């Protein structure tokens, strides 16, 4: 913002990690006007990654997942309006309307409404769970506490499903994961590496029914019956459905932008066709230069980095900075810490470096494009390997050279000489 309009009002729709970070960064960078942040939820903003792990297990309480508390909101002069669900955006009037008809004006608007768990297409009620919000995690934690050996069915073997399976199994539940893919993590890391995550399930007592889908789900007072596409029937005490997410952008349908797949932005975070409107986090599609087209990335680091870019560009509209990140994603499943950098899901596995055959394994899988350039990596239980892979992907080095650098790093250092 220029000196003439420093008192302009910023409206942040959505108290997600992206929304909170935009507000913080605006203040840090010197924005002095009013900041209004709205949230459809009634609870103070919270962090989502622990909801399927530490918070679900009871190791973290609500204070450990808080993104911002009342004291900081006051210190930063952020007007947080809980229970305010946006229903309309009128860019020509520069206003957002919420569900109770309240009209909120803005000079600059940031859409950070995130995404919601895709609901069960098979129905279900009290014994069928989704996991996206802190209320979802609270409800599931109570259900899991019914006792050791509780039978838990997890439909969907991706990141959230696998994390929930690991948490539930560690807590004493009898867990079965169902997914139509034979190696569900292949969506992210390809078939070969994905097999290690199937093995981790089995190593920790989780039953897998992979390569088979769900036909029907029926619930009664005592449990849930799931009929699979091969005709087999499973009985559970509760079911968790983790089959992806849907963007929270339907409320913008009348604003003139395409909705349903996330809000398209340019590389500066500006929403195409809506002056003074930006978007960040899970709801936003930003260009990825190696990918060739805008893409949504539903992960914490991406939301934080996009928020920083948006805040900076709000304050420098005439000289914006572009966003050209190396994507970073992590997931904790059983005894495996998976960390992804770059774009392994769009490339070919080049090689694996490290100790894959030990338990638990420690290695890096390198991915390359058709020109032999390293475009991504998946590291398992190898923090030093991850740091090196981030540098290698950013430098866009040939995969052959990257392999040599990782092999040198994987060699155990010699013990100090005896005295």
C-alpha cells in the first residue's frame, strides 16, 4: 500500500494457516489499516497437520495446535469474526456478504477458505467419520477411546487415511485400510516406493485390502458393514473415510471466477479477473513453472509461503514478487517419516539411494524428467538427505550428479581414531 491509502481495510476470508499468516505478515511488513478475518468455524484458528496424529492420539491439547490466541489477535489488531461464513463476493462493490446478511467492505481481499473433507458417497451417520476439522478429530478421538481392539475401517489409503491408521493402531485399535489402488501412496511416489508404505502397515499390525473398492456401507446401532467390490463383507465398530478434499470456493460462484477446482491465481497470488482480490492456501491454484499450468497443493508449507507472497504483494502492488517454490510435503506414518520435495508425482523414478532394506528404512528416491533433470525426491527417515535433495531440486541438476552427491552423503562417516 502507498502512504496515501495505508488505512485501507484488508479482509481475510478464512482463518486457515494461510489466512492467519497473511494477517501476521501484513502487520510485520507495516500494514497499518484495519484487518478483518472471518471464519466459518466457532473455534480460534488451529493447525491441521496434528489432527490426524498427535492431537488425535491425545498427546497434544488444543493449546498445542493453536495458530493464534486472543492476546496476539489484540496485539496485532486483528478483528477475528468467528461463525461468519462467507456466501457472496461482489468485486465491483468490494464487499463480502456472510450467511446472516452482514456486508463486510474491503479495499483488498484475501480468500483463504481452504478445503473440506470429501463426504462419504456411501452415506453413514454416527459411526462414519471424516477428518478435516478439530471438531472431527475430537469426535474421532472419543470414538477410538472405547477400548483396545476396537475395529476401525479406514477407507482411503492416502496421506490422511494412512496417518489415521497409524495413530489408531498405535492406540490399540484393530485397523483395516481399504483402497482401490494396490499401493495407494503410488499417487505421490510411484509404485516401487509405495510398497514400503504398504509394508509399514503390515509391520504394525494393520490389515490392508488394497486393489479393491467399496460397493456399499450400512450402519446400525452396533457397527458398520462394508461390502467390497470383490463381494467380501467387513464389519467395523467405526469407519473413517479419507478420500480427498473439495475446495471451499462455492460461495464465490457469482463473482465471475470459475469455481469447483480452486480459485485460479497468477504467480503473484492475484485472482484472475477480480481487482484487489488474492487467494492463498488449499483453495488456491497458482502457476507452477515446471508443471505448465496452475495447480493446487494442499500442504502446510505451501500455504505459509503463498501467504508471505500475498502479504508482500498487497504492500507493493506496482512491483509484485513472483512465487516460484520448490514444493515440500511431509507425512508421518507408523515408523516412516516421508518428506517430499519438488514434483515426484509427475516424473519417473531415477534411483534409490540409502538403506532401503533396513527396518525402518532410510533412503532417498530421486525422480527425473525426460531430459534427465532431477525434478523431485522422496526421503524416508533421512533428514540430511532431505536437506540435500531440496538444494538439488532447486538447482535443477542432472539426476546422475544428484545420485553421486546423495551416495556420498549416505556413506557412514569414519569413527574418530583411537587415542
